[in-house]
C-alpha cells in the first residue's frame, strides 16, 4: 500500500512537471513565432521569396494566423512555390479559423468566384459576415455592394442596407454614404431626406468625397425641419458607431 501511495505521488509530481514544462515552452515559443514572422517579412522584402515561404510556414505551424494567411497568399500568387489555389484556400481557412478576418474575406472571394474551391455563394456570404463580426468593415461593405448591384447574387436592396448598416457601425464612411443614397431615393429603406442628410454629413466628416458631393446636392432641396431632424440623427448615429473604430482596410 505504501509503495502504491508513493508511486501515485511520483506520478502526480511527474504530471505537474510535465504541465509546467509545457507552459514554459509555450511562453518560450511565443516570441519565437513573432521572430519567425519578422524574419519572413524581411526575407520577402529582400527578394528571398522561397526562404520567406519556409519561415512563414514554420510560424504558421506554430499557430500564427498572420503567417497562415501569408502562406495562403504566396500559394495563390505562386511566390516561392507553384500556383496552387486549392492549397491557398486551405491555408486561408486555417488562418480564418485562427482569427484572421483578412483570410476570411479572401476565402469568401474565392468561393464567390469558384477559385480553388467550388463556387458557393452561401459560403461566401457566411465568410464575409464572419469577417465583419471579427471587425472587418470592408467585408460588410463589399457584401452590401454585392446585394446593392446584384453582382454574383440576386439584387436585394434591403439586404444591402443591412450589410451597409453593419459596416456603418464599424465606422466605414463609404457605407454611410451608401446608406445616405439608399435613404435619399428610398431603395431598400424608407425614403428620408433627414436620414440621408445625417449619413452624408458623417461620411463627409470622415473624408468621403462622394458623400460631400451628395450632401451639397441634397442641401438645396432639404427643408429646415428635415435638416433639424438630420442633426438630431447625427448625434444618435455617433453613439451607434463603436467607441473604438475597428474599420479595417
């Protein structure tokens, strides 16, 4: 019994040492991954493309989502390896599952066009929305444009407005301008000069030239009452935009 007792203690101690060593190794690996990514970036900029791919792959295998995305991009472009869209899609999927919104967006485009994966509009839409949920306003704006123009999908102005609305809450000025246009003409949303005024004004403040032009065109025909309503909406909209702008290029 005593021998068994000491054996159990020894096993417990061994397990504890193992867990501590894993944790320590994890902490040691973290800067190594970052260092590998930096080395890969330097190699790429220096024209050592194959070396860059090797380093990116090593960092990717250690869990770097940024490195996974780069491995996918290099397979897609045929840099340091042959063009392999299927492999690119596989790496983009891995990167997306590890938090890369850029990878989700790129994979969405591949499903949209049927490159490296079967053409699947539903899968593309899901990926763009996942990217948006991760903070990529451009993904939602792009999806809104698809629905607005009817490019690759059936035109649906109401769905477009929903996607533009998601991008707007992430501080995307072009999405604000798009919502202003939708309200100005009453397409997919209720016609409202006050709403158009508010969206154009906010987008213009953020430097969108098209919104500035649209605001100038609206000004001569908007009533004072609508202008007052619009100013109140501007304050409301400011509160709806996320405190920390997660607008992603």
